[in-house]
C-alpha cells in the first residue's frame, strides 16, 4: 500500500482527488485530503517534475470544475532539504496564482469550510 501511495504522488493512480463540500448547516465538515505533498528526496529527485505535474493537473481540474483541492503537508517535513522543498512550494503557489487569475480558484482555511 505504501509503495502505491508514493507512486501516486508522481503518477495519477487514484484520480484527481478533488471534491465539493456540501454545506448543509453541519457542525462538522469533512475536508478530505487530496494529496500529501511529499518532501524532497535526493533519491527520487529525478521525479520532481512528475510530482509537480501531478499536483498542477489536479489543481487545474479543480479550478476548471469549481471544486476543491486539499494539498497538505507537515511543516517539519520541510526541515531537511529546505531550499528544495521551499522552491517546490513556490512553484505550486505560482501555479495557484495563475489559476486564481484565470478561473477564480481560491485558497481557503479550514474555518472557511464551515
């Protein structure tokens, strides 16, 4: 199972994993994770562009279809190889900015899903 999760970070094995939140006055809302942002790995560095493409394609799909995409990570995972991790995150934020301009894609806090 773990190897499939790792492979899914680079190759689309599980779909876009975007979602729509049904806001029916619920006290709790399930915000599913779309993708875990795996930290940079020197051993897998040759796959970094595939990882970016995987995330970008899902974000584009979500933006075009007015859906949500929940990219999550643990900040402590960025402690090792910090430059590579922050550069990768910057690429994602640049893509997000372009999608915001083109499709009105928005960033939300967990509180905004209530």
